[in-house]
């Protein structure tokens, strides 16, 4: 994954400590017999510190990929999570600091030649350099925060892909955990899943992926939070087919009507083959003591869904209907026969 390689970004204090410590060590080895040798020692101390600092700052800059050349999906996620423009500004400040340090060091080496107190000149240079580095401390910290968020993004491949969507708490992660190598957190509260997770399964010898997304609420794009936006981004860029899960029992905490409105909205904006599955039918069966399909009908939702209503009915608790849903998704991708193989 493109953001995985970014190392922890040091603070200005860490950078300065390291550079000045190394420079002092280099200085200690030198014997001072004359003013000339003192000046040479001070000069090399200053240049050592400046080189270490500018190398380290350049290294921070180099680690971030060029956001113009990365896949659209990752660029959009980076924008959602940290803001690509803000990231660029921070990177530019750090780059500027590295260049400025070189300039200050060169200037003071020149000054030393015309001064009879090379130690004082070196100290003045250290002061200027410290303040340049301290000035970008906030940028370095922001970049480190960005780095921590970006590196958590899953590696997404080019394999055939199923993306899951639905309201919070309807059983999306439960489904992914059943059919793939991923083991996302499952819990009885909304927005358990806060980012994207990718699991794998196999059809014949072909590796496929399934993307678990955070829950979406039925609300305008502008009101969506960072967590929801990740799901939208996955829907827009990743999937070959979309599994939309509905919880007609309402135990997810959201009325079926609201879930249906979200389904309409997704249909409107996402152009992808879609399968709509009603989950948690075990609850409906338990309540109404009827067969699952009849139970789904009883909720009176089939006629609210454009087209033919639910395409499938399942329970990710009992496992009932899950293979059927996967079988259909796989055939929608023209992949051959689904046999339930999980790819580790
Ligand atoms: N009775 C019943 N409960 C289920 C079923 N599937 C999931 N649950 C429960 O519903 C709750 C939510 O499940 P998750 O898989 O975490 O739901 P999610 O859609 O990933 O939720 P978010 O990540 O918060 O959007 C958990 O308490 C599950 O145990 C089901 O088929 N039947
Ligand atoms: Mg989840």
C-alpha cells in the first residue's frame, strides 16, 4: 500500500537534538592548535548539523507520494482523511525549511572567515537554524498525524471486488467475517466500523476481494462525516458489484423506511450491479414463526423497493441464505461457481 512506507515523522525537538548531538560528537574528535583549526572545527560542526537537518527534512518530504500520480481511490481517501491541499502545504513548508537551513549554514560559514570569534558565529547560526526547525514543528506534527491515518488504509488490489453498503448496525461486518479472510469488529452499536477493511475469498483459482465499509445514514453528502465518506469513496471507485444489506427487523436502530431511502439514493448515484439482501431474518422468523421469505414479505417492504424488492434473504447469525447471496454476487461478476472458499 502506497502510504504504508511512511515512517514516523520526528518532531522539531527530536530533529534538533539528533543533529546537534552528532555535530558535537564530530567536533570532539578534533584537536585545536590554532585559531585556524578552531574555525575549521566550528565550520564542520555547523555544516554537519545543517546537513543532518536538511537531509532529515528532505526525507520527510520524499516519503509522501506525489498525490497527482496515485490511484483516484487513494487520493480521494487521503483527501477525506487529511485533506490533500493541507498535506501539500505542510510538505512545502518542511521542504522550504530544509533549503533555508542550507542557506543559513553557508552564510555563517562565510561570516566565520571574517570573524575572530568563530564559536559565537556558529552559535548564532545554531540559533537561526533552531528557529527555522521549530517553525515547522506544527507542520511536522500534522504530517505525522496524517501519516498515522493514511497507513491504516487497507491494501486494495485489482481483483474482482464486492463492496458492501447499508445503514449502520445491519450486519455488514458480520457478513464479511463469514465469507472472507477479514475479521472486522462486530458490535451491537452503530458505526462500529470506522474505516474500510478488505477480506479475500476464492472462486476456483481466482482471488477476489470483499470490502467492508462503515455504515451510511440517509442524509445529504455535505452532512456526511469522515467515516461515512470512506464508504462512499469505496462505492465510487472499487466495486464490481454492490451488496446492499437491509435490516428489516429494525433492531439496528433505524426504521426500514430510512434504510430504503438510502437504497434509493445509492441506486441513483452509484452505477454498479447491485444485490439487495434482507438480513437478520432469524429475528423475523422467531417473532412471526414463519418461513424467512414470508417473514420478509410481512414487513411490507418488498413493494417499497423499486424493481423486484429484496433479491435475497439471509441471517448472518445463523448463516442461512449467506451462501446463496454470495453465489449470486459471484455470478453477477461472471466469475463461475462460488464454493465458499475463504482465501487467507
Ligand atoms: N439476530 C441477528 N443479529 C445480527 C445478525 N447479523 C448481525 N447481527 C448483530 O447486529 C449487530 C451489528 O452487526 P455488525 O456486523 O457489526 O453490523 P455493521 O453493519 O457492520 O455495523 P457498523 O459497522 O456499525 O455499520 C451485532 O450485534 C450483530 O451480532 C443476524 O443475522 N441476526
Ligand atoms: Mg461494521
